[in-house]
C-alpha cells in the first residue's frame, strides 16, 4: 500500500461517522414522529438534513435512490422512506420501529383532537377557530394543486391528462380508482409510444452532493439482510397477509361484514393501495366513501379533519384517523356509554389497515431495489398518474370552496368573511410563501375574532 493510499484510507476512516446503534436510531425516529410537520416535502427535507447532512447515516445518492422507489409506491412516501432507511440500518426491526414511530404520535394527537372537536365543537371558541380554519384549508388545497401542477405538467399531453381527470371526477363522477388505473394505462402506453412526453424533469435526483463519508455510503456493499432472496420475499408476503387477514377475520367473526369497524377496515385497505400522489389525491376517494357511501362524516367534518391533519405531525393521510374516530363516535358502535372508546378503536383500526401495506412494500420490495442502483422503470405511469392527480386535487379545492363560501348551498347567502380569510390565506401562501401551520394559526385567530359574541 502506497503512502497516498494509506493517507486516503485514514482520511476516509476518520471522516466516516461511528456505527449507529439501534438505541440511537430509536430515539431519532421517536423525535422525528413529533417534529415531522410540513407534509411530505417538509418531512423528507427534515430527514435529508438530519440523516444525510448532519448525522451522515446515509449518503445523498443512496437516500435519493430509496426516495425514488418510495415515490412510485402508493402510500405516504415520507413514512416509507423512514421505513426504508431504518430497515437498511437495523434490519426488519429497524424498519418497523421507524415506520411505527413516524405515525404513532400523530395517531394519539388526532384521537385527542378529534374527541375535543366532536365533544366540544359547539363551544364558541372552538367553533370560531374552525370557522377561520375552513377557508384556509380551501386556499391550502388550491396551493397544493398549483405546487404539484407546476412540477408535473411539463407539456400539453400531461395538461390534457390533468384536464381529463378533472372532467372525469367533476362532471362524470367517475370513481377515483378508475381515474388512477386509466392514467397509469395512458402512461404505460405513452412511455413506449412517446417517451419524451413522459420523462420526469428535475425531480429529486437533479443534483447530487457529497457531505462526507456516510455509514451507508455510495459504495458501501449492500448489507446481508438487504440482499434479495426468494425465501425471504415469500416470508414477508405471508406475514403481511397474516397481519391483514387475522384482524379482518376477527372483525368479521365478532361484528359481521356490515359492521362499521369491518367496513372501515376494508375501505381503508383499498384506500391504502390508491394513495398515488399523496394524501390530497386520495381525499376525494375517502370523501366518496366516508361521506356519500357510509355517512361516517359530513362534508364540513372532512374539511375540519384536513385542517387538523395539517396542524399535526406525521403523514397528512393520517386524516383517516380523524374520519375513523368521528365515524365510530357518531355511529355509537360500542353503545352510547362508550363513545370515546368506539372512536379510538375505529381510529386505530383504520390507521392499521392504511399503513400496513407501506411496511410490506418496503420490507418485500427493498431487497429488489437494493439489488440495482439503476433507475426504476415505472416513471411513465407515475408521471401520468401525477398529472391526473392535479385535476383531482383541483376538484377537491372546488368542493371545499363550495361548502365554505356557500354553507347553505348556492341558494343561500355568500359567506363574505370566509371569502376574505381564504383570499388572505392564498396571498400568504402564493406570494409570501408562508408556512402552512402559521397560515392555519392566524386564520384560526381571525375566525375567533369574527365570530366571538
């Protein structure tokens, strides 16, 4: 070994951070569960800053490689990224701990806030806060449509897909799952016939930087537990099916197929497989089921639930816990003397069935992704789905706007104060790039000021 090689070796050894213990990782994932505000973009930014830049547990390239896989999956990509990195660091238990702690604080907070909302929502202070928050949520959804659209709609073909999806859900009332399938099929065919129209521009991998040697570096060999083995894949799939079938089977045996608990579990299992594009994209599907089909919540409660989801840490799709709590509470599924327990059980059930597939996707698919660091081959269908999602979110914004600005319907009075709050929130978001939580907080105070007797 030459002197230069020794020096380089010593330098790399000196710069490489010490091995991360499972205990260290546990406390970090717990902390992340309490500070993961800002939706998926904010959560991914927090993990990048903490794990790539500051702690150097994983390199930029490996971080982005994992993220690109999570982006093509249904489900919350930030939580799936946490599962992936936790699994790489500390095997299956690391992935489970990372994923569970990412959502657990949010679940407890939402159960508590949902109870306050449903039990004390008529108190003037609480009612005033939600009066101000509803118009803010409308502006936030419009901002989300603009943000996703400006990134996703790069050409006329993608604009056409977005427009078609809007017409499909707004005018034709086509179910969201069919829109996703149709967009994926267009992307699959378009990626072969006109691949230049379905290329993802920019993206998460636009620039790679080096922040020093990392524990899992660019050239670190794939850990033994992350190597693909057919036996392990089958084991994970069987365990995943078992973890889904056992609670579902017990619910059917105990309560029957038509019971609220059973129907919630089945409905949110389907929702978990349709969350391409994030929580905003699946909300119309949740609305169709929770409000129109089953009556678990009202349209107004859905808007309020989204506001609570925006102001708590964790994935925004955790709004499903709010829907579950409200449905279990209002339906009195455990009797009138156990309203809180019914809501808490329902919230926990829908959280389990919504997030279980995310663990299976990572623990089963991770070794396949680690077997190659080449680009994934699913970008064209994903690009088309993302374009369709823009149209769906725009429909959601119009739905929220209608219920906020005309609370008694078009035949009733136009709510001018709500329109003013919504406009102010839009200016804060679009022009001044204010934080969503700050906007909701200020609008909540405005609502109290306007409605206070």
